[in-house]
C-alpha cells in the first residue's frame, strides 16, 4: 500500500469509488510493515493491492470481505 512518488511516501485512499493520492509520514518500519504516523485518519480506506498501477481519480471497486 505504501509507495514512493516524487520522493514522498504516499498511499491511495478510496473516496466515493475513486482514489486520491495522499502523502503520509512513516514512523517505525519492520520488514515489509510500516507505521503511518501522519496523513491518515481513522476510517480511511487504503488500497492494499494494485496500488502501483493507479493514477489520480481512478475508479476502483472494493473487494468484499
């Protein structure tokens, strides 16, 4: 879910079926896990698969749990 774009750490957040790129601040990392310390709010839905292929305002469908 975490990507580097233009030298910044970013994630794709889903809002009303579309994605927006959001800059985040990364704290501790351990292997392939990272703690996000700023840039996200509780309830934000973050793309976790296929994020590398997205562009701003791409339409997405959320997977059923």
